[in-house]
């Protein structure tokens, strides 16, 4: 990597690390494992930086590296044993909620997310946490758009089942207008 390429890579890392770390956290469910995963993906990207054909879209390459590193890590190390809970919240409680309850609810939601298969989790993270369109998700994961839609459908069905007993409400919606209905 020459000096100009190194400068470009450092600028990219400085500009996008925070967003990429949040994605890595959502994929792993743990900040330290997320940091390790991001470092692995960035190291892989640095080695190939000079060969990246489309310098306008290095983030897609890094996100793909994050996803594949997470899948490889899970397969090789067999880590990620989650604690199963009986009931999970469907949505955060009202305005007068206790912060401790909110933290517990977030942990429960993360636990349900971690129980999803890796590809389904990646699709949910990219779609609902990062609000990315199907085409971009397909490019990041290296799959067809139809696969993204089918994996989303399966993941939402699994989450609905896991969250069904938490609250009797009819639906929860996100800021993007897409929602999870019970």
C-alpha cells in the first residue's frame, strides 16, 4: 500500500469506524467481540485496499467482511452460547418507564436477535438497524435480493414467535415504517 492509499484507508476508517462498530456489535451481541470482529474485517480490507476496484464503495466490502468473519468465527470457535428466556418484550414500555426496565428489555431483544441464524441476524441488522434497502443488503451479503426477502421473512417469523408472549399489543413499528406485527 503506497502513502496515498494508506491515507485514504485511514480517512475511511476514521469516518466509518463508529457505524461499523455498531454493526459488529449487533452481529455479535457483545462490544468486545464486536471490536475484535471489526478489527478482523478492517485488517482484511487493509490487505486488499489497493486492489479494491470501486473505491467509492469500500464500506460494502467491509460490511461483507464483517458478516463473513462472524460466520467463520461462529463455525470455527462454536462460541456464542446464549441464555434462553421465557418471555421477551415486543416493544419498549411507555414514557414513564424505569431505565433499569429499559436496559433489561434491550438485553432481552438482543438475546432474541442472537438466537437467529447468522444470515437472518445479518439481514435484520442491515434492514432494521441500519435501514438499508434490499439491493444493498444483497450486495453486502453476496446473495440475491430474493434471498434477502426470504431470510427477512423467516427472521421476523422467528422473532414474532419469540416475542409473542411478552405483550398483548397488536404491532410495533420502526422509524422507517417497517414493522414487526404480532
